[in-house]
C-alpha cells in the first residue's frame, strides 16, 4: 500500500513521498487556526460585554452612595 502511494506521488504528482501528507496536515492546521481565532474573538466580545456590564453596575452603585 505504501509502495503504491510512493509510485503515485512520484510518477503522477511528481512530488516527494512526504509532500502530500505534509500538505494535508498544513491545510488542517490552518483550518483549526481559523476556527480557533473565530471562537477566540467571540469569547473576547462576550467577556468585554460582561466587563462593561459589571463596570456599569459598579458606577450605578457608587452614584447611589454619594
């Protein structure tokens, strides 16, 4: 099986044996990175909203004590 993959890589694609698996892995890593970045931005926005709500409550409470 590996020999057939080796022959296919060299004769059809004209690539090194490890080029195709490395390329697939690189594409998968980029996809995971993009998904992680999107989720991180979403978490950051939620955190900033929670933080602004917390500061707004603190401001209202401090104004009531004055």
